C-alpha cells in the first residue's frame, strides 16, 4: 500500500522566511526520484530549484506560480511505495503525514536512511517533534461555485483543525502545552485563522491587527506576510482605515476630482530585499561622501597594453578592483563593520569584494571571495562568472552575502557621478563614473584626457575624513599612474 508523504518548503538559509513560486517542474501524476527538483522558487536572495527528498508519484501541488509561501508551508505530496490494486493515490492524510519521518515505524528503509543534505536546514533525517506545524487545507476544486468559496474555506479550515486535534499515531509523545500550541495555534469565536507562519502572527500581534478581518492571498485563503503588511499600510491612512472597517470587501471609488490611485507594485523578492537593506543603511549608518576627478588616460593605456600582449583579456573592473584591494591594505579602517550591540569596530583581514551588477531581476551585489589574493586575470574571470550567473538567475545566497567592501561601477549607465549608499553592514563603497574625454591640464598644458570621477561613501563611525580622503587619493593616484601599484605587487 502506498504511503502519502507531505514535502514542505524547506529552510533555505540566510534568515529567509518565505519564497515565491516561479515555476513548477512537475505535474500531478508525475513520477519523481529522490532529490529531484520539483519547483523553482525566488527568495530575497536568489532563484533556486527545490529538490524533493521523497521518490514516488506526485499526488498534489500547493500554490500556483506567483504565489508566495512561508517556510514550512506544504509544497507537494508524494505517494511512496507501489500501490496495491484498487488503491487510489490521494492527498496526504494526517496519519501518513505524521509518519513521514519514520517515527511511527511505517516508513520504509529509504525514509530511514534519508537523502542527505537537500538544502540548508532541511533533510529527510528524523526531525524534532517541536517542528510540527499546522498543515493548511487542501485546494478547493476549480468547479466550486464562487458564491460558496468563502463558506467552504471556513468549513475546510475548521474541519482541518478538528483533524489536527485528533490523536496522531506517533511514537514520540507530545506534551499538553506543545500539543495545544501545535494543534490550535490561533482560535477565535468565528473559527481558526488560516495562518501557519509564527512571523505573520507576531507581526499582526505587535501592530494590534485582527487576523480574522483579513482575507489571505495564499492557497485556499492562507494569510501571508504580504497580506498583513498590506493591511498595515492601508490602516496608516485614516480615510483608508475607516473605509476598510465599514465596507471591508468593497472597492472604494475615488470622488470626482480626487487624485487617481496608482498601480501598486509589491516590494518583495530582490526588490524588497534591496529596499530593506538600503533603508536600514540610511537608518543606522551616519554616512558621508567625498569625490575626486582623476585622469585615467594612463590606466586605459596600461589595460590596452596588457590585452595586446596576449592571453585572457583583462577587464577595467578587474583593474579597479586590484586598485581597491591595494588601497584597503593601506587604509584597513574602511574594510570593516560596526558591531552595534558590542559597540566595537570589526576590521577584517581579508577583502570579500562586492560589485554591483544590474540584472533582469534587479540590482544584485555578488561577492568575490578573498579578492586581495587574486591578480587582475583571476579577478576578471571571477567577475565574468558571477555576472553570468546573476543574469541567468543562478546566484546562490552564499554568492550574495559576506561582502566587506563594495565597488560600484555606475559609469556603464552613462553617468559621471553619484553618492552611493553603503551596502549594510559594510563600512564603505567606492563609486566609479564613466571615463570620457575632457579638457585637462597635463604637464602644464591644456590637453584632452580620459577623465573619471571617483566617489567614496563611508561610515563616519569607523574613520574620519582624513582616512577616507587618504584612501580616495591613493585610488586616484593609482588610476593616474598605474605604476604606483608596483609597490604592492
């Protein structure tokens, strides 16, 4: 007899709490192997393919493409084992779900052995009882009439709550307090609220929001974090709040002459992560910016000579990165971070160099590990690899975190200067504008030279203007006279 197991959205690491379904890789009825990718999801860090730790037949999928699911929400159910004649593969029942990790002894040898480390924080080995979460209701069949959708959802949620309250055939005992928290996490006179994420509950509780007044946008009315945040934004405006309380499901038509409502774009995924990081940087970091114009003619000539000598081509970004690592060796204060809790400045003995890259998914900052140990050729190759991975959406969370200093070449967009925002929790960012012919006094005479504007934004807590100015001046000197780098080679 086949055993139906439920696979939930795993912990993807790096503190991520939700992910958006981008593309399903399997259909209901497909046969999947152990560790076969079943869905492609997008997090605030990157797009990843999620492998399933079970092998069998897919019996159900949860969530359509574009749906945002919290960590721990069901993704698919899989029928494991050869079904006997007359058996029908259906959605997972409570008894099958409780036996998915082999605690009741019903799982086969494949479950006992496990599939290894599928993703960070998730696998098929035995999981502790405290990780039990309330399973949301099954999707409503598409043939259900629209008028009965809300009542059927409420009835389904209530029925599911009663099912979860029934004793489960698990060998590991669950204490009364833990069982109450797992089986009835939030009850109300009108029935249980369809929420499975504790972060969503805490966000609503801290802001005094009644979850019973919300209609979830997740599978079968599941309330997501985005629903709570949208409700909080709406309640921030008194007029919008009054209208929502009096007519909760009615679209308010603006009065004649009133400003029309614009198109609303959710801040989620990469765009949301960028917004959160930049906002935090502005709140926490007392930044300052200094800039200087530099004659890059000799740097461009040096690059042309390197490429004419044969071998792999050297990129301009790699030369600028090499200059940055040399300058950071002289001014290590800027290769640091501030530990606000301990009130300490942490200076790093390595340079994990981030560089801003514009992709179809938005702005990302891949990180070149140990950039101080790489030459121009090695830096060129690593920049090319990470840029290609970013454009293809293959960057992992590890590729996008851990930077200690950022290089931002916004000159590729045809602009001369900018005041960069520090990439929190780093302490500084070097911005490079476009290199263009300009009038320049060279050796006492007016000449047309290749000029670039360099700007440095730094955390004023880690150093004063003298240190920041010394760093920027050293970078400019290396740009104007690349032979200065020979001292550090």
